[in-house]
C-alpha cells in the first residue's frame, strides 16, 4: 500500500481515484499519521456472468413471495 500526504492527496485526488479504481489501496497521512485509506469498495468484486446467475438463482430459491405477486409488492411500496 502506498502512503501519500494529505496535501498531495488533495491536489491529485482524481489520479488517486483512477488508481483505486484499478484495485490499489492508498494510505493518506497527516503529519506522518494515517488518517484515511482509499480503497475500492467491497462490493466492486466482479463476478463472471455464470457466477452472478447462479447466485441469483440461489437467492431466488431462498426467498419466497408467499403468493404475493411482484406487481402487488410494487404497488404496496408506492403507498
């Protein structure tokens, strides 16, 4: 993990975000003390389409609408 000072981070934030988007973690320090860590979000893990479909099927099998249609649920949420 690279360490960068807060002032430098402020002046080059867009470049740092590009690096984080590629998977890097960057520690931001102020007077030598880490105050923040830039890292990709945990949900950014990219699944192969087959893995994503399999996960959706498992989710669907575990969650039952118990006779209520999806349309009814949408309408109920609008109230």
